C-alpha cells in the first residue's frame, strides 16, 4: 500500500488503492511472469486473478468497517437518554411490550398519604383499584385503605362464573358498608373516599367509578376518558342548560369541584360503571388515576408518555418524574395504575 497509509482506512482510501492497482494492471507495466521461491512461477493471468480477489476482499472489509462505524455512532448518540428526556424531542419506533403493569404512588407535598391502591392477578385477567381519601375530612387515609383491602379480598375470591355477574358493583357496595361500619365505631368521625376499579379478562374489561378519580383507555394513539367525575360542576352545567344559572356563574363558583358522590357518605348517590364487558384490543392500556396526576399533567402529555414508553412499568415511572418535575409547592398525593390488555 502507499507510503504513509497506516492504521485504519475509510472506504475512500481503499477505493483509491484499488484504482491504482487496476491502472498498473491495465498499463501493462506488470511483468507477464513473476518469479517465486523454488520452481513455482506465477503467470500474469494468475496475478490478475489474485489481485481481483484481494480487491474484492478489501472492498468488502471497507464496506463492513464503514457500516460498523455508522452503527456505533448512532448508539453513542442515544446513549444515556431516558424516555422522559425523549418524550418532548423525537419520535421512537413502536417497542415490544415488557411489563404489562405500571404503578405510581407518591405523597406529593401533603403531610399525609390519603391515596390507596391495589393490583392483583385474577382468573384470566387482572384487578386494579384506586381510592383517593377526601383531604378535607378526617381519616381519609383509613377510609381509602379500607376500600382497597375490602375489594382486593373480594377480587381474590372471584371465580370465572362470577365474571359475568357485574362483580364490581357488589364489591363497591360491600366496601361502602365496611367503611360505614368503621366510621360508626368512631363517634364524630366523618370521612369519605373516591374509588375507581377495573377487572380485565383477556382484552375485555369491566369498570366502576364513584367520585372524581379518572379511568382512561389508551387505544390507537388516543387517550379516552371512560368515566365522568361526580362533582358539583356537572350539576351546575345541567342547570345552566335549563337556564337556571348562567355559565358565567359556574366559572366563578368556588364549590364547583366539590365531590357529590363518594364512599362513606351513607347511601352512595352516584355509581357509574359498565353493564357489560367492554371489548378492547390486545395492546390497549387502561389507566386509573387520582386527581393528583391529571390535575398536574395534561392529557396530551400523558398520551405522549404512553406512546414513547417501553412498557406500562416504564410509562408509570415517567409519569412520576414528570409530575415531580413540575415542582408544584401544593402538589396533591398522586397515584396511577397502568394495565396493558
């Protein structure tokens, strides 16, 4: 090879060397026969054949080296970048699902954790529940815990034959009775909690909701809220449609976010849920969230996180990081459960 060429060669250098060899062959300056040790003599045609073979090997080696160099550069460009860093910057190709369950549970900036949640496997599916104790009342943490423990116990005893009998309604009703019994044992105690729950079987699911926590279905890149919040604002909107109040009054009403239905208020005022299993598609995701999540992160950002994350577990971790990144000095407790169907 040429003098001064040392170490590694790129594709251009190798092609230059190949070109010079070919010119030498074409010019006829190479001798017709080449002496070798002993009695072996190489003809010009043999030299040309060997030269072509060497050229082909060098060309292949150059192409392989260039490809590996480019691949290593791409890997170095992405090294050390987490999903929450990528969320706002670039598109990623769809990734194979790993862990189908993601969980977030954080106290936020509050003195007490009044959110509770539970996730467990049941026959042919999963059960998940989130309860958000009412912060303005006493013992919200104990009420939310009682709800979750009661419903987990009921879910553990479910049989396949009970799946079609709307078991979530029975579970919520029993949880309410248990809470009322607990509150009655402490005279003067007044408390309550929201509750949302889902029960999956394959790619179908049932759901139930009391209060202002939310259930979402993530399907085909879209985030859709399944339930509606039981808050005073909904009642005001109905009255505004009937011209009983103005829409301007609703905007200034300080009580519009007050919960109108919850566990522990006596007879439950509103229970919302599926009457029959909802058919989704494999790969769709269900999200259960307390208001500490959706009051901090807009839906478009939650949707983006689900799109970019490796699996449900990683999505939950990114949700946690993004909520904390807002550094809200009044951040509420926040809880989320993500299930992949």
